[in-house]
C-alpha cells in the first residue's frame, strides 16, 4: 500500500510539471504559477515530467535503478521550485517525501550489491578437492550415536558435500514480550572447506517498517548486520571474539543440513551418553562447541550451546535449536522446520521459526547462483 501511494504521488507531481511545460508553450494556462515561464524553462519542466514518469515505470518493473531517475527528477524539480518559489514552494514537501523513498531505494540497491559481492568472494575461496564417498570406515572414530545419525540420514555411499544453497521462510520475534510474529524470507549459502556461511534476510515489521539483515562467517570471523529500510544501521558487530564464537556455533548447529561436514578436520566429537554427543569446532583461532541430541533411531532432535546473544553480554546464554519436522531432501534426511530459543531468567524465548523451502547441494555454477537475490 505504501508503494502504491508513493507511485500515485509521483504521478501527480509529474503531471503538475507537465502543466508547466504547457504554460511555457502556450498550450494551456497553468494558473497555479502566476509568473511567465520561458520556453527554455518549459523544456526543463517537460524533462522533469518524463523523469518522474520513468521513475514510476522502472519501479513498477522492479528495476534496480529506479532510484537514479527519481533522484535526478527531484533535483531538477527542486531547482524549478526555487526559481518559482512564491508559487511552487509547496512542491518542496512532495520532493522531500520522494527523496526519502529514493534514498531508501538506493540503500536497498547498495545492500543487495554488497551481499552479492560477499557471496561471490566466499565461493571464490572455496577449495577444490576430490569428492570422496562416505563409507563406514569414515565413521569409525565418531561416537556411536553420531554414527547412527549418519547412517539414518542416508549420507552413506554419497559424496561429501562441498557447498549448499537454501531458501527459508522465517518468522521472528525481536523481543521476548512480542506477541506477534514478523514474517520474512532468507537465503543462505555455505561452503564446507573452508567453513563459511552467508545469510541474508528481509522481514516486514509492519506496513511501514522493513528490516534487512546479514550474518556471515568466514576465515573464522563473524559479522552481524541489521538495517532499518536498508538505510539505518540497528546493529553492526564484527570481528569481536564473542561474535566470532557465536557465528561459529551457528555454523556448527546448521551442519545438520549438510551432514558430511561432521567428518571435517576442524571438528572433534565427544560422547556424552547414548543419545547425545558434543561437537567442538576449532578454526583459525575461533573455538566453540555444542551438544547434539538424537532420538533412539539416530534422528536429530536438538542442538544446545552456551552462546553469546550480543557482543556486550558478560556471559553466554543457553541457545537451543530444535527440529520440529524432518524430511528427505536430495536423498538426505534433514530438519526442514526448526525453532531457535534463548533460555532467559524469566523463561524460554522462542525467537525464530524457519522452514526450508528449497535446498541444493554442490551447485556447479555457484558464482552465477549467488547473484540471485
């Protein structure tokens, strides 16, 4: 609705500039402006009309560059308003509204470009290797319950996974006291050697407020970025010890989507009991751990870790990722619906629910795939 209202406003504003052209060339009187308009200025009024029209068209076809014509139109429009200030000064308010939308449009474009560049860079660093087939021999050093999980998920006899691309439908609660869920969509990319992920999300807080976010883990370092309207930073943390560990633990929790990563040299496993095992991940100076819990058949149930919520926290909080639904995708049994929760002093806060809509392994032309937003 806000987008439609904006486009209607731009159309009306553009038509007013067309009347300025009509007055300059004597086609029609434009009584809103009492001063005469020269033909040279009339051409500028017409140009602004076309630029606003182009802005509307580019926006409707969802072009990445609609903001550029909008910016040029606003600048020229404001120059005309200044020249005819006594009659046209109220157009300044409209230009300010359009300019704000243009800035948000540019910020969204810039954010998408940043995401694309980061994804391409991540895959450029992927190590090429011989893709071995997972055998019983490869499982021998794992705890018994982890071996049971690997057999149950169907990974035996398959080649080790090198990269992953998945799309998610998510629901978020930004605060523990929030009663309603904010819907959103996310895309995530993983490489296993080296271990890295890139996760980008778009969510609507309400009909006006939109939020974009990006988490990534690479070279053993973590980054978390959240922006309002793609423009205003709400959170921006990176390369801090607590952030590094938190993002590493997230990668660790999410290997359930690509189980062959359990065999990676940066992971060590410790038996806890018949149904759980601790995984310790140590990579480029960042170290973290978590406990995987399984049912009697070796099916994954949940991952629990002591994890920092924020870089300002003095101590970690219990973080749990629970599988609520599993399905076979690409021949592998994985959790396709999950919930993530923090154990707070006043109770458990389930802040995230996600559904995997699509998951692809070992995408051959990954540099092209990462360009899709």
